[in-house]
């Protein structure tokens, strides 16, 4: 079907136009990581957003409890970001190769100002997967420049998610990542931290340290001279919002230092305020060597990511041809995206969104405790900024998951949607990651929606 191109967003759309859009999408679009048959003819199409709320083509308003795809930190409808993008686009949208623009330069300085190591240097890319690829390549090159010419191996944790590109998928060994082929040579996988189902018996802190020590065992077994990097999410979102004790990341730092291995923190989700600090390892007094960021750096208003290297790492690339980091992303750090990021970070500072994340995160975690009144709630995780999870089980005492045929991943999103809340990550684990601009009344709305959905679910399951 031929499409009708229109300029701007109309106040209302006719039923005929909505039907046309559904037809075009059903015939010609892929939706990321979703089966076509699950949405064909019934695609949710949104046209407006303000704060934590979005409005669809039918005029219905929903609270976005997942901040887009973990990224809408300052919320929807921020005109000043759009104005900054427009101003940059009409001045110079992109420079000649081998040169730069003011927003790119200013953003690098701003990131260094916010980062714990103020001597940091940023390599800007277009998104999280590219940032992970960049960080790993940087770690390997750094190792080679510092006497570890054979260092190509990377240690990661099982059930992590580090991106959708071929190399990034190799890290973590997440069954949901759909690798479609051999993994990257040198990808080594170890036990991940799980606070609800401890991977080993014992005190949680001791178990966390034991998980970290497994990384040391792998490095020793493989040979430290062959290992370039350790990569880990400070909080494993893909594994159900698993928040480790401070001792875990402190031990990772000790191991990396002991064996001269680059420690990479994948903060694509947690970076820029999500945990109540600009960067998550700050909560535990740890400084990674390279930090991977994306998503909240622009709040999703434009595609941007970065590998932020400490001065120690970055300085290794200063010298001659041999030291040059020969890595190139065509649209990495695009001036328009950089302008969006600068405007976005101004909002962060003006409205103290990092502080709001800390305060509202505590409030959210406290409110979620009320959900234990439901027999199917096994665990509530959170309390470190605006990132939380409610895990559902068929047997709380034994922490027994629901069988796949219970269909929670299809039922719960609809039940929440019917209560005017968007949460695409709702199943055995209901993930909550709202914009950092959220207030207490809106958090109450989220918890009430989950409470009502669980009532309905329990009724349907006969519990």
C-alpha cells in the first residue's frame, strides 16, 4: 500500500488514517525483538508525550513506567532540547571529516566534569552496542600498548546483556540475545550475581565476593597475559535488576588491578542518574577504567553513546601512529545529538534529577513493599535510585517460578496497559524504570496499577 506523507502531527487522526498506518506497518516494518504476528494490525502508535505521560493516536494517556527503552530520563516534551537540536541543525548539521563542532567539544568537557575522573576522555558513538564495541576494542588496544600483546580475552557474566551487535551479543551469554552464530573468540563467561536466588550457599556478601573471585580464577586459569578486560553492568537489568553489595564491585576493582586487566562498567542503563548518582559505581566507591554510556545522555531525544576512558587509559593513546586508536563511527557524537545531550544535562542539573532519582527511588522501593500482600510476589528489588523490580513466583517459600505456559509475559503488560500504564518488561519480573522527573503521585499511580493487575492475575490463576 502506498503511504500518505504528512507534515507535522495532527490534533486528531481519522479512523481511516489509523487503519492505513496499521496496514503500512504490518506490511513493511520490523519492530525490534518482537514477533510480527504479536502486533500486526494492533500496533500501539503514540503521537505526544509530556513528563512521564504519553498519548496514543486514539487520545488515550498512559504512564510510561519504562522511560521509553530505559532512557527517557528527563521525561517527554522537553522543548528546549528540540530547540537546541534545531539551532545546531540550522547552523551546521555536521562538519567536514577530521574536524569538530562546538557541541561535540563542550559535551566532552561536560562529561569529564560530571565523571569522577575529571581528566577523562570520551569516544562518542551512536548508541549502546557501539559503545560496548568501542570499549572492548579500546581495552584490547590499551593492553597491547602496555606490554600485553596477546591479550584478547574478555570476561563477562552469564545472563547479562551488552548489546545487539555480534561482538556485544557474545558477552554475557544471555539466551534472549539470539546470537545466531559463533561467539567472539576469547569471550569468557562466569557466574552472575543474583540477590534473590544466591548462586552459592552462605551470607550474601560472602557469596558476592565468591562470585567476583570466580573471575580471578578464570583469569589465572586462562593466563593474565591473555585477558584484556572484565565487563559488567553495575546493576544487571537483563537478569532482573540485580543490585550487588558494595563488596562485589570493590573486589572486581582489586582483581582488575592485580592482573592489569581493564575494568569496563556497562552503564548504558544505569549511567547519568538512574541509581541516584551520576554513575553507579560511585555508590560503592569504585572507579572503572572505561565506562560505557548511552540512553540517558540525551534522554533518547537523539541517538548517542560513549566510551568514557579515565585519564590513565586515554593517555596511552597519545603519541604516534602506533598509539593511535584507529576506530571510526560515521555518526558517532553527531553534532545534533551532542547539542541534545548538552540541553538534556542542563535540565538534569537545573532540576536536580539525580537527587530526585535518589529520593523517589527510596519512596518507590518503600511503596512496593505493600505488594507483598499478594501471595505471588516473591521479591522486591530496588532502593538504589529509580530502578526496581517485582519478581512473581508460584510458591513464595520455595521461590518457584511460574511455568512458561502461565503466559505472564503476555498477560501482565495488557493488564497494566488497561490501567493506563506502559510496561513492556512485565512478566515473571515486573521491571520499573520511570523518567527521573517522576513525582510521588505518579509513583503511587504505578504501584496502584501493579496492585490492581496482580489482583486480576491472581483471580485468573485461581490464587
